[in-house]
C-alpha cells in the first residue's frame, strides 16, 4: 500500500516508523486490531446468547426444526467466536449464506419444488 495512518489520522510513508505524535506504525495497528478482536468476541458471545434463547423457545414450543436451527447456529457461533481465522471464515460463510437465503427466499422456492418437503 505504501502508507500507514498514524493515531493523529494523517498518512505517512512506510519508510518512516513514527514518533510520539503519530504513534509507532506497528503499535497503533496492534491497538486497533486488539480492539477489533475484543469487539468481535463480545458480539460473538451476544450471538451465542441469542441462539441459546431461540433454542430454549423452540424446545418450549416443541419446535424440532427450530431447535435444530438454533443448535446449528450455536455450534457455528462457538467456532466463529473462538476458532481463530478458520472459524471466522466458516462462520462468515454460514451466516452470510443464511442472510442471502433470507433476502432471496431461495429455500422457500426450493421447498415448493421439492415434493418431499412436509
């Protein structure tokens, strides 16, 4: 890329390491990455809580499909929250696919075509 952004918001050449005003090139990036990691973990744990509540509600309502969906969401959420980069990628693919399906309604179209759907 050829530049980096200091803590003062200005761009600097990668050949310069920084000073007290700009912060060190790698130190500032490390702080941003650490903050993003903490925020991602918090969001992941909140998502696990949501999946657990959805699973409990499905159990209470005797909704087998809802329990299976909540269990799958919970499992992928655990892997995505604590599984490192591969878990992040797997979680992004799983939940991204669900989001696309929700927007397009592909599953509903498939269910109408497939005669084995109850």
